[in-house]
C-alpha cells in the first residue's frame, strides 16, 4: 500500500478529482440559485436530460457490480472473493453518485419526505426510489460484514443484495417501460435490456478494479488473478454479444412498421441528431472494438482492461441516448421549438459539470478507501 | 361539487386563432411569461392545398383532465391528484419536481413553473369553477369555441352538445379517458 | 425554498423597477413585476379598497368592449369580459386580456419628462407637473405670439373618452389645426357611403345570409360585434365570400377566398352591378321608391362585364357572375361589407361609392341582414364658450381635399404644407393619444415635419416613437386608472359605455381632464373657465336628461335600450342626402367636378422585380401600440416579410433569412417568411415593429417598420391617405 503514496501521479489524481468536485458544487449551487430553468438545457419537450441518464448509468453499474461480485462469495467462486470488498464499496459509491445526480435534477428535493408521508404505490419511480434506497442500506451492511470478515452476515446480505441487484435494474427499466405515451420506451423490452446492460457495466468495472488494483501497486498478477481476469473477459464478451443482438433488434423493431413515436427516435439514433453518439459512442467504442479485443486469443489483462473501459464509455452513451431519444418525439404537433418535427436537447455546462462531479465523487472516495481501508483479504495481507 | 364531472367541449371550426384564451389563462393563473410556460395553446394546423386553393384550421387545447391520468399514476409523492369534478391538480407542497408526469402526459399539458418551482398545468380554473364561475379561456373567447360544464348533469350545455353532435377525444387508444371533447 | 424564490424575485425586482423609463427590463410574470414594483415602493401595495369588481370599458382598441376588472388587494388581478355588454357579446380579445400589463408595465410612463439631449436621443430628466406644464404653456404662448394661434397643431385619436377635452383646449386656445386619425383610416369610407345614404351605416352581419368582405379582415382586425357574428350565421345558411391578396384568418373561415389583385376591387363591384342590372336581378320597386339616378346606372356599367373585370382583378368571370347572382338572390339579407380602414388607393371614395350602390340596388337598406343606419343613445353635451380671437387663419390644409372634415383635417396634406411652411408656419405640436411617427405613412416626412417644430408635447401612457421625438412627455393615467366620461357608441344595438378607476393612478400619471385643466389655467382665465367642472359634474350633466343611464352603468357596466334590432326606421323619411333619397347618381359630386357614378381607373401595375407592400392587421396588436406588451410580445416577438413561395424560389430566397426591403421613401431589414398565404406579386409585414424608441424595451431592435416604407399618396375627395400603392424591392441582407 505504501507504494501507492509514492506515485507522483497520485497527487495529480487528487487535484483533478478535487477540481471536478468543486466545479460541480459550483454548478449545483448556481442551478439552485438561478433555477434549473436557466441553468439546465432540459425543457418542456425534453424534461429529462444527462443528469437522469447519468443516474441510470451509475445505478445500473452498481447493480452489475453486485451481481458479478456475488458470483464470488455467494456462489463461492474462490477467485472472486479477493475483490469482493472493492466491488461492494464501488457499488455503494456508484449508488451514492447516482442519487447525487438525480437529487440535483429534482426541482424540490426537500419535498422528498412525501414519498413516505403520501406514497403512491402505482408510481414506478416510487418503487425505484424505495428499492434503491433499501439496496443502499443492504450494501452498506454487506460492506461492513466483509470488512469485519463476518462471513455469516456477508452471506445473508450478499444473497439479499443479489436479489436486489436483479430487482433494482428491472424496476428502473419499468420507469421508462411503463410510459404509454412514449412508444420508444414503452414495453417489456426495457427491463430485460437494462438487466443485460447491468451485467456489462458490472463486469467491465470489476475488470478495471482488478487491473488497477495491481497496476497502481506495480504488483504482478499471479496466475490466479490472471484466471479471474480471463474469466471476467469471457463473461464480458458474452454479455456484449447478447447486447449487440438486443440493440440490433430494438433498431429493427423501431424501423419496421414505422410506428409514430418509435420510428422517429430510432431514426434520430441511426441518422439524426443522436447518430454520432449512437454509431461512434455506442456501437464502435462500446460494442465492436471491445468485442474485437476480447475475441483475441492472446489477450493480456491490459487488453481486457481497455475493452472494459471502452465498454463502460459505450454504456454511458447508451444511457444518454436511450433517455434523450425517447423524448424527442413531441406529444403534439406544432409544439414550441420543434426542428423537423422533433425536439432537441444538448446538456448545458452546469449539467456536464454536475455529471463529472458525481463520477469524480465515486472515484475520489474509492481512492481514499484504497488508501485508508484494507480492501485486501487477510489471505494476502502480508504481501 | 362532489358529484360533478367537469368537461370542456370545443368547436374548433369557430376558432379564429385570436389567442385570447392563452392570454386570459396566463393572467388569470399568473402563468409566467415565456415560450414554454403555458397551460393552454392554439395550434395553427399546416396549410392545406396549394395557392390559390388553401385551407387552414386552428385547434386550441389544454389538459384533458383525464379520468385515467398517467400523470397521476406516475407521481411518487401523490402531489398530483384528482379532485372535485375530476380536475387533476398538482399540490405544490408535495411536488418534488421529478418531471416524471411531464413524460407520462401524452398531451404535453404539463410544464415546469419557475415562479413557484413546481410542475404546473391547467386546472379548469378550479378557483373560478368552484365558486360557480367558468374558466377564463372559456369565458373570454370571442367566438365561444369552448363550452364548459358538468357531464353528470344531462341538461348541461356540454351534455346536450355531446348528445347532439359527433365528437372525438385525443389519443383515445391510450385509455386516458380525456374530458376535452372536440366536435366534428 | 421560499428564500430562493425571493432571490429569483429580487433579481427581477431590480430590473423591473429601475425608475428610469428607458430601463431595458426583463419582465417576469404579471405578479412578479407587480410584486417587484410594489416591494420597491413604486406601487402602493393596497390602493383604495382592497378587493372589488369594477365595471369599465376596454381601452386597448376602438371597440371598447365591456370589462369587469377583478381587483384583489389593490391590484388588478384579471380583466374579465362583461357578459351584459351586448356590443362585444361578452368577449375580450388577447389585447383586452393583456390590459393588465399596460398598468403594471415597467416601460410605462411614470413621471412628466423633459428632454435634455437632442430630439430622439432619448435623454430625459424627470420633472414635476408644475415645471412641465409651465414649460408647455410658455412654449404654446410663445408660438402663438410669434406666429398665430394656428401655429400650434393638435393631433389626437379617439378612444380614451377624454379626447374632446383635448379638442376643447385646441379650440379654446384658438388653433384651427386639429388633425385626427380618420384620414389615416376610414374617412374615404365614410365619405363614399354618406354621399350615397347620407350616413355611414352598419352591416347587420349577424342576420345576413350572404356577406362579401373585400379588404376587411374581421378574424384579425377585430370589430365588435362583426368579428363574432361573422361566424354565427343563421342555421348555417350564411355564406362568406372573402377578397384579400392574403390568406388571412378570415380567409381560413370564409366559404370562398379569392386572392384579388390589389387595387382592383372596384372592377369586381362594377362587374357585379353589370350582372345584376343586365339580368334584372335588382330590387325594382325599392330602387323605384328609395333611390335617385338609377337609370344612369345600366348604361354606365354596361362595359364593366365580368369578362372585362376578370382581366383586371384576376377573379374568374364565371365566379363573378355566380357570386353576383347568389348575392342578388340572397338579398335583402345580403351585404357587401363596407369595410373599416379604407386608406387603400387614391380613388378609394369611388370604390366605397360603388360598394354603396351595389348594396342599394339589391335593396338591403335598413332591413334585417342588410345595411342598417346606426341608432344612438343621446347624451347631454357640455356647452362652453370658446374665446374669440381675431385673424386666426383657416386650416393649413384647407382645400387640400374636396370634402375635408373641419375637425379631422387631412394628415398627409397637412404634413406637406407644414414642411413647406405654406401658407403659414406651424411650429408647435400638441399630441394626445396618437403615435404619429408610427401611424402616418412615410416616417421620414413625419420626422422632417417634427424637426422644424419649435416645440412638441406628447401626452401618452408609453414611450411611443412619437413621445421619443418630443420635448415634453406627459404621462396620462391608463384607462384602468381613470374615471372617463360616458361615451355613446352608435350601432344597430347602440350602447353607452364608461370607465371607472380600478385602482388609483400609479406613479404620477394623471387623467387628461386634469392635464387640460392645469394647462388651461396657465393659458389664461378665459380658457380655464371653459374647464370649470369636475369629472363627476361633467358625467352628471351628460345624463341630466336620463339619470337611468348612469345607474345602469354603475350596476351592470353598460346601458342600452334594446337587445333586438329595429329595422326600417328610415322608411318613408328623408335621408340626410341632398335629395333625401339614396343617391346612386350623385348630383353633388357632379357639381364638384367629380364622377357622379364610380368610374374605374387602372392603377399602376407592380413594376418588374418589385412587389406591392400590403398593409393589414393581426389580432394581437393594436396598430403600432401593443407590440411592447409582454403578454402580446410573446405571441409575436418580431415581424416578418411574407413572400409567396414561388416568388421566393424564383429569387432564390430562403425562409428565415434576413432581407432588405426598399421603397421610394425608406427601407428596412427583417426576416423572410416564405408562405403560400400571399399573392406572388405582393409582400406583407405586420405593423408596430422597427420602433425608434428605446423606451419600448421588448420590441426595440426587432423587425422593420412599415410606416418607414409606405408612400403617402392622397385620396383627393376625402383627404384620406392611400397606403396600398407602395412598391418595394427586396434583396438579401
Ligand atoms: N386586432 C386589431 N383589431 C383592430 C385594429 C387593430 O389595430 N388590431 N384596429 C381597428 C381599426 S382602427 C380599424 S380601422 C380596423 C381595420 O380593419 P380592416 O379594415 O380589416 O383593416 P386591415 O386589417 O388593415 O386591412 C384589411 C385587409 O385588406 C387587405 N388588402 C390590402 N390591399 C387590398 C386590396 O386592394 N383589396 C382587398 N380586397 N384587400 C386588400 C389586407 O391584406 C388586409 O388583410 O380594425 C380595427 N380592429
Ligand atoms: N402602417 C400602418 N399605418 C397605419 C395603419 C396600418 O394598418 N398600418 N392603420 C391606420 C389606422 S386605421 C388608424 S385608426 C391609425 C391609428 O393610429 P393612432 O391614432 O396613432 O393609434 P395608435 O397607433 O393606436 O396609437 C395610439 C397612441 O396612444 C397611446 N395611448 C394608448 N392609450 C392611451 C391613453 O389612455 N391615453 C393616452 N394619452 N395615450 C394612450 C398609445 O401608447 C399610442 O402611442 O393608424 C393608421 N396608420
Ligand atoms: S379565444 Fe377562442 S377563437 Fe381565440 S384562439 Fe382561443 S379558442 Fe380560438
Ligand atoms: S392531459 Fe396530461 S396532465 Fe392532464 S390529466 Fe391527462 S395526463 Fe394528466
Ligand atoms: S414532478 Fe411533481 S407532480 Fe410531477 S410526478 Fe414528480 S412529484 Fe409528481
Ligand atoms: S381552464 Fe383555466 S387553467 Fe385551464 S386553460 Fe383555461 S384558463 Fe387556463
Ligand atoms: S376588441 Fe379587444 S382590444 Fe378592442 S376593445 Fe375589445 S377587448 Fe379591447
Ligand atoms: Mo382605424
């Protein structure tokens, strides 16, 4: 661990994250003062912007992390156990970051108490909030258990956590899937699709953790670690493969029959305002290149790391595109601010800064944890 | 009041697109000035035909006060609710501004009101109708495109209009059960 | 959270209330600016008794619709239509609803202002009423002494119910040079119809089965009750034929729309007459009994065949013939709508004569669904003895038109002579409720005329372009803050309207009567005496013969005698024409060397590569006036130049690009709107943009000004201006 402190980049790393956080705090304050109306580019046509998509990105990554890591201590994959602390910690941080993003998107966060005082059980967003809320609690306990090596407790919480890890993303998918008004989102596809993407994000993140855990310390991966990374790589490859299929079919379904409200957003993705995001961000960076890298026989942990990183970036675009595309098609013709019959949205500086802040937060706390907590298991403490 | 079911019947053939209804609504309900802040609107439908044989119609609209309102079922804090006469309202003290209702409404009837920091929408001028008045947009209309009334009263003007005339609602397929009726 | 809202508020408060009239203010919602004004102490939060409903009349345009002002805690919360007000059928248009913003407008005039910079530079200093009025009185007297009392001109427009106090001052001061809006508006219309019927009748739109509207855009240029009634009709039998080079919102509502070639309406009318006369479709015994000179008509219109007319007005002959027959068959429940603004072409009086004659021959006079002479509810006039002055010259524009109104004059003729200084100098300008810079065509000339004035005083409620170019600007209380006298509004169903103050005047604004009285004091006791009354005394005198009127107004906001029209009141009586009959052939015109029957004259065609500039209203603005009202500004933030899509593609111009428009008298730059809603040889822009006054913070710097482009041709019979004979070039800007 002491090796970490000596790294010169280490200080820089903190500086960068620090500035990001300060900038974000500034943006948040500004948006609070002048009002979201002025600070954010979300509008009547596109009320959900990059803050929501970032929330989805982080929340889903969290679930993914748990599912994968659970493979470790729940199903007893020996190889995984050595990173489970990191996985859970990172999951917690992602979730907190996620709550940060959505919290700053709310116009009246202080009225949140009414989710308890006058809950509406027919609201998907209420369930999402509740599920993720409890989930966070469980994760914290689980992390505590892991730190204390309380295997019994970590076993229980891990199992419950695993169930939540499955439930949460599907509820989140339902938030979009249940909006009848928006054919692009509406339907059973989203919950499933979200689940798949969760696995992609989760696997990718764990690969990164594994890799940097060693890289930052200049440790060489022993065969055991290498095996884990290979295994993860294989899982990731499989998931990306499945994902490519679902994306493909989602597009086909959208184009086929040209159903109003479904067709236009898909067109926006493949040839419209979101096409760069889609082709470059989602397809090339997010799916094709990673898949290609992961197919290579003689791939090193490094290539797996690169593939994971790119997959994650792709995921971020995928969230953004999904969130925005669904809103581009107006609920009525002749509405204000339509361009060729569609709305348009691009995030404001404040929105970008807040997004960066939320991610920076997770990263910062994680690095601090690496520094001050012993995230390795006893078995290798003495190294 | 309890046993009432308010509705508005519109005869768009009478609409001259004078926008009196939109200004009346803004003043009556203190809706902020701005392109995206409005409770009702009048759409200039695209020109039909080519010069010199042209036609055009204008369609005013607003919240449908749906009997099965998606905006209501998605609201996490029950800030959105259905009150007397079937009017769908937003309780500013409960609204967290998640904007989920804006996405759920199939009619673009909701918007964020920066003046009071919450979601705003047409309330059929509840402050007027509960004391026996009629909505501002209905009252001010030069050609009386809109007729407001209680559908539970078979003798109300709206009931009679609907009984006598063919009519339609917007996006019936979504099952929102709208209470804005358009004569055809 | 509340704290945050306050913060947002305070931001606007700061902007909303900077006492400088010229503040470029970011205007929040009505309440916000209101709160802002209030919290800065510029509005007493509670004026008078807190919460009440006040009957009054809208002051946003000519129609004076009935209003119930909902006053809450001393603030005007909402203006609702008065359902009892039969003339407006219980409606308020967008402008009427936006009236609240007239009161709570950060841009409104707040204090008397005296110019400190150069004219039109916009440098002002706040002055007390005493100082301002002293200055005005001194200047008026100076000019009167240096030249003559006619050396001070008085320009004004109806609408406030207090204009006659201004005209009284003019008369008592001793100036013959009053000039009013009619010669920018409908004087040729009144002349043409009066020459035929002895009066300017009202079309019974509600009960008419067949209406032809030519150049009267009732769905946008609102005239109550016509704008409402045009859509009613009787059991759907109503037919509306509409002639307009633009596809207006009336066109959208009409049964038939013909994009008539501008300036050729008379050809259409004469051809209809040709058909009706030659096919014997006219009302024979009516013509017999009620008209004179019919026998001259058939030979006169013989050559005006539909085939001939089709070439002129570009409406197919068979349509003209069909419409003529349908019209005659529907008669007498059919009207050729007289129109309102008739400042069209240089022979407009003869066009209106032709319309009048067409209506006469089908016998729709004074019957249901026809042309009905107005009834009036009499009010007692306030008699005063104007001081006598020797050697006051005649009006400067005397003789500039055949039938010139003594009171109204002829705006453009007068302006030309003032600039020429012939026959005598006019060096002082008093302006009341008229925006001459924006309203009189050929803005350059108007400014030239103002340049050579020694003194200009404008009484207004907003920093209009005219106020902007004045030396002293006096703030009148707005129509919602004043007690106005009773006004008798004639029509098929005549009414009496009035205005009561909804709140006390904000800032230092004062009603015109107060301004006139205090000016009169300074102009001499003789003049002051004629103003020796209070507004209440004045009103009680108006109703001295019938106190019920005032009672009705106070209890229902309107007074009327009948809710059902009575027709045929003129049957068997002499009309107010020379012959006492409907004059198809006008001896009077013959005597004055005018065509006794309307003769068609072909106007100059649109030159190659040019377009005819059309003039016309939209439903959101009153003339050049309300485009700076925040509620209306968001309905149309700037004007565009309508250009037909074929013409646009020919010239390779794109929708939305900015273009330069140039006429013989001026130019302007604005965005292009490519549309099919206009003839290929015409262009159109909305009135009220391209303002010069920075005191109109919302519209300043937006769009172009039509008044800068329109040429000021003269209609020589009525002295009306002809606004539709301007050709413009357009080029990419
Ligand atoms: N909203 C609103 N309503 C108003 C007013 C206002 O300012 N705003 N002003 C009031 C006043 S003072 C008046 S006088 C009336 C005026 O009301 P209108 O008499 O209707 O006057 P405009 O709308 O100016 O012109 C009517 C139409 O004439 C068309 N036109 C132009 N040239 C020709 C032509 O050669 N032949 C034919 N057939 N048509 C032609 C124009 O395109 C325009 O649409 O409106 C009154 N009502
Ligand atoms: N280009 C063009 N020119 C036109 C026309 C057109 O269509 N196009 N229309 C013509 C016609 S028909 C007419 S009638 C004339 C009308 O032209 P104007 O008689 O000039 O009438 P407005 O343009 O309405 O200007 C009225 C002025 O009075 C002020 N005002 C409003 N309310 C009050 C009040 O209560 N008290 C006082 N003291 N002032 C007040 C307004 O701020 C404004 O400056 O314009 C004519 N000129
Ligand atoms: S007020 Fe009536 S006529 Fe005017 S736009 Fe609204 S609905 Fe149409
Ligand atoms: S129209 Fe929209 S806002 Fe109104 S009730 Fe229906 S869903 Fe809700
Ligand atoms: S924005 Fe307010 S009203 Fe709309 S769903 Fe969220 S909490 Fe409910
Ligand atoms: S009913 Fe009232 S709130 Fe609804 S649109 Fe009309 S005026 Fe606005
Ligand atoms: S027509 Fe509109 S602006 Fe004119 S008086 Fe009536 S309400 Fe006022
Ligand atoms: Mo006019």
